[in-house]
C-alpha cells in the first residue's frame, strides 16, 4: 500500500527519538558545552514539560526513554531536547508537529551539537511512535488478529508485545486493544475510564559507528521511513481511506 505523507486526523500522541553517543568528556563538562552551543531561541529547565500517555506497556526492557521531566532539558517553541549521559532524547512539546518540521528541528539541534567537536561517535538511533485510538477496536481497522485459546471466552481488553528484525532494524511492537484508560471529559472536566487502543512502534538501529552528522541524519530519516511504512502496513486500506490521505 502506498505510504501517505499526511492523514487527518493524526493519531500520534508521542514521538520520541533517542540518539546515543560516545564522548571523551565527563557528562558534567559536556552538558555545559552543549548548553553554550545553543542560541537564545532555546531555554533550559529541569521541570517536566508535559504529561505522558496514561496507558503504556509496563515493560522494563523498553528501549526508548519517554519521560522527559526532572532532568536537563533544552526546549524551544516546538521540541524538547533531553540531555543524558551518552544519550539525547528528542520529543514534541505539545502535539506532533509533522515529520517535516520535527526532522528540521532535530537536524538543527544535532548540527549544533556536532559543531562542538566533542562527540567521538554516534552508536545508536531509536525512534518510537505511539498512536492512540479512544473507543476503537484494533480488529476493526488493522490487519492484526488477536486470538485466544478458549473459544467460549471473549477478551474485553488485550495486550500484545513482539520483537523482530525488519529491513535492517530491530522492531518492538506493542498493541493494546480496548484497555481502560483514565481520560478527562472535555465538557465536565472529570476523569472517566475510556476503552482505548494503542499502537506503539519502536524502531532501533544498533551497533552504529558514525562520525559524521550527515551519516547520522541519513540513518534517522531512514529509520523514520521504515517505521512509517510498517505502521501503515498494519492498517487496512479501507480505514486509511477514511483519514483523507495525502500522497
């Protein structure tokens, strides 16, 4: 199936990109070098900038860090940049801003960091997109079929996790179907349980040894392309056609 450039509405509730690196400087020194390199359009904080999705798989082996609070953060009006020892995590501040804008912000930030000449090697790229579907059943619009060994028992909610290699990358797929989730009712501003489905796709490129920013950016864009193609392969064409796809 052709991959749309854009769909409406967009189901993405979080999009994190983690880049791991090696440096010969202690992190306490390196973080100061990074801060000095960014211009005045970026601000610094150690406070959380947003609330994470209320239902995610509780798996200690998850590869991408999505909690972007309580540590060193740079942010502008579009993205956040979490700085960790040997790791940089990018996220959108409020809602997903589209890959064109998001990747441009990431390119700018990584070029700024690369210009410090303090990174010896980029050794890993991870990308994680989380899509949320309140009041929807994944069986109605995806190719995935949940099966259960007891024919006389019907599941009210289901969680599924699998890990596999695909197109030269490691994928981790989590599917949560109609899991009760606390949501705020817009008009009454009260919390209520809403059956919510989630498609959570991690794509990881391991064992890299990149020294040039141009090489790193190429890997990031390729990782995004294969994640996006895989996501749309999960969906039925009939459902994609309802989302006003732009090609």
